């Protein structure tokens, strides 16, 4: 008896779960969902890029500034344009 009840319950659950259909979305609804997902992702990417920029600035700016200061102190900067060269004719 319980075996029959279990089988009936199992088949009824399968029937009910398979009977659900997915709703058909219009083109506007699809575009609206895609736009919302894309906008969320764009905001996440912007935040990640700002964090990355701040991190890179802290690292790279110090190195660049130190190399410029060292170059000025050592006078290793060479003028690549001759003094008597005409830049504009």
C-alpha cells in the first residue's frame, strides 16, 4: 500500500515539475534584462579599474619620480635637439 502511494506521489511530482513552461519574453523585455545586467557589470568593472589605478599609481609614480630626480641630479638628460636646429620652417 505505501509502495503504491510513494509511486503515485513520485509520478505526480514529476508531472507537476515537467508541466512548467518558461515564459516567452518579448524583444523589449530581453533588451531590458540584458541592459540591466550589462549596467551592473560596467559599474563593477569601473570600481575594479579605479582600485587598480590607485594601486598602480602608488607603485609606479614613486619609481618615475625617483628616476626623474636622479636624472636631474646626475645631469644625464641629454638634449636630443641641436640648439641651432629649426623646428618650424
